[in-house]
């Protein structure tokens, strides 16, 4: 694989990850929350600010990937390379903790939503909901262990599956 195609793959993977995080983080509930607090115009401004911030973050990681293509161990490796082992570790620990909290909140939200259709999931904090979420989470972990390309392919499919309903709605 050439350096150019690797950069394109990393940029696409990063873009899919950013889009997936934005949609997964509550893109469907944020407009109502912003609308109640600020009105429609305020919600549009908030979306533009959040979208611009996410775009700038994607550009930062694109630039880092182009300038330091040898650093490919995750987002925390940039902190380690720039500021040393301790801050690299702190960045990795913070990223890990944020990911854990994010995954728990995503799965509770998903299971509480499914609880409206399947009472076994309740408010997302029942034993079956936790077990089902654990199976899904471990499934993703196994998928990533199998290789980045297969995980990136699944991430691309998931991103398209998230964007398609939005486009259909619009």
C-alpha cells in the first residue's frame, strides 16, 4: 500500500469515526435540546460551531498523520512524541477513560431506546441490557483485533447507515 493510499485510508477512517461519534453522541436529540434552550436560530449556530470544531479536529489529525506518518499507535502517541512518556501515558489514560464512559453512555442510551420496544431492556440498566451491550462491545473488540481494515470497513458501513436516514429525512 502506498503512502498516499494509506493517508487516504486514514483520513477516511478518521472522517468516518468523527461522523460516527457525532451521530452516536446524540445528533438526533441535540436539536430538540438546543431548540428548547436557544430557539431555532441558536440551534443552527450551535450546530455550525460544533461542526466547525469537529472539522478542525479532523484537520489537526490529518496534518499530524501527514507530518508524522511513522506515528501510528493511536491518538495518544502524538502527546508521547511531543511531550514525553508521562504526558503520553496521561493522554492514553484520559482517552481510555473517556472511551469507557462514552461506550457506557451510548449503550445505556441505545438499550433504553430499545426498552420502549422490548421491555426486557427496561431503562437500559437491566441485566439483559448490560449483557447484550457487553456482547456487542466485545464483538467490536474482536473485530478490531482481527485487523484495522475489517474494522474500517465496518465503520464505513455503519457511517453510511447513520447518514442515510438523515438524508432520507431531509
